[in-house]
C-alpha cells in the first residue's frame, strides 16, 4: 500500500531502538528507512533499482526535509535516467566530481599551463584580473554549472566602475579558461559565446602623439634637458630612436644587445606577437646605450627600477617623465613615439611594409612575413639611421630637409 504523510509520521512515532532499520515501502522501489524518534539522523528515503543485472540503491534525502511528494519526484527522475540507459548513482558521482572543479581551480590550472609561453607581464595581468575581479565572484562556482548570467553579473560589476576595456578583457580571459575546461572534460561549453553584444562597447582612443616636425624638434630638445633620474633620461632619449612598445623598451635586457653590430634582438617571449623582433640600432642609439652601460651594465636590465635592480622600471615611468616635462596625456605618451615615427616615415615615402615590419605589427600573410623577416634587415638599417639623422636635424631646430625615400 502506498505511503502517506500520516502513515509515515505514525510509523516514525512508533519506532523504537529495536525497530531502527525497518523499511516502509511506497511504490516503484521507493522506501523509507526508519530511524527511531529522537535519533538526530532522521529517516532516509532510498530507491531500490536494478542496473546491468545487479540490484543497486540510491539515497534520495532525509525525511521530513524531503517530503513524500518530493521523494516520489526524485524516484521518477531516477527512473527516467534508467530508461535512457543511465545509472543514476554514477550520474550523481559524476556531478559531485564536477562540482569539485571550481572556476578557481580550472583557472589556476590554465595559468600554470600558460606560464610556459606567456610573457611575465601578460601572466601578471591575467593574475590581477582574476584576483581583483573574477575569483571573488566566480571562484567557488563549479565550472560546469556556471551560466552566462553568472558571468554577465560579474562583468556588470566591472563595468559599473567605468573600466569598460577591463570588462572586455575579463570576458576574454573567462572564455579562454572555459575553453580549457571543455578541452579537458570539465565543462561542456563556453558560455561567454552567449554574451556577444552584452557589454558596452569600448571607445577606441589613439595614443596621443606629436607628429608636427617643429613640435617634434621642440620635444627632443625638452627631453635633452630632462633633469630627472639618468636612467629615465636615457629611456626618453632612446624611445624616439627605436620606437618599440613601452613594455619592450622598459623590459630591455643587456643580453639582448649587440652594440658593436648595432642590433637589438628582442626575444619572442617579450613580444606582443610572440616572434623575435630585430631592431637595427642607429649610431645615435648605440651612443645612448654605451653611456647608459656605465650605469646599469653590470645588471640584467638596461632600465632597472629605482627600488631594485631585480625588476625593470615601472610601466608609468616614461609617461610620468613626460608629464614632468610639461606634456599632458592628451599631447604625448610613451606609446606615442610609435605613432610619431610611423606618421613621419610614411609621409617621407619609406615602404609601408618596411615601416610596419619595424613596428612589429602582425603580418597576416605568413609567407610574406617570413620573407620580410629574412630579407629586409638591410632596408630597415638604412631607414633607422636616416630616421635618427632626421631627428637630429629637428632637434637642432634648423631648416630640415625631409628624408624622402624613393618608393620602388
């Protein structure tokens, strides 16, 4: 006879210590394993079923927390799995394992894997994003159960701080972690794909740069008059001559330079495009570096931090120096030396391919990229020396003849 709430309560009330372990059956293999009144464990719902020719059991919860109605619903859910050829006990074990794989655990695995190929700067930024924004919101979530709505709620909190670009970067990082989870069997899909268009767009702003020749000359004279730290002064002098990315400049190591050969080899690990980059050094750049070698040449970094020689200078040092020289963030930035060189070199007729190669921009055509890297170093040497000579003319403040290059 099927159970009722009344018959269950009566059976429990009548239970004695000797009756502990008695079973009251409902239907479809569902029964209540009775515990005596006052026993803190309560009475357990269990389901008896057969799978693979063997009798098995499944716990469905404690009465009265799980009511008779809910116990029957759980029984029916288990029966539905059996009908599909799935063992409900194994499914439950798999779900427990899945819940153990939290977002934080998978994120740390992914970081450990990426540490073998990501630059220290990129790795540090990813750790910062996780620590400051993602782990407090998503860290304890089982990754297989984390939904797009959970991720969006986390990203909305970042947007609320007005840092929209950070929100987009965080979304990209979450997607990479989820794709790693999918590849390793800990998640079924990457839910960030459902968030397309859900974030406010980032308004792209070009890095502020001075490109007028007369103002460039003035900037160079002001840099020469910089009264701050000698290492910072050297970085300011070198920046317009080599126009690499600020992170590539400040992280420069003496082992990368061949001053006699006039060449700087930036290893792939420090490059945005993860490919070795060659920077031909004009004589003016070699002069700056030889002078600086007397100060920092015994250490690892060309531009060490003022606090410790074990780290390069801060990423804000160049911009802070420009502010000290009177240039606002809307006028000139450390990254702006790249735009300054690119604009002037293009105006003066140098081949765009050579300029882009020297800027270390991505070359989508891999065959063409390989040709560029292998065959155009001589052209780049000539361009870099001509560029340095041109800057000298601008610095002198005289009538400068543009270094026009005949296009071929």
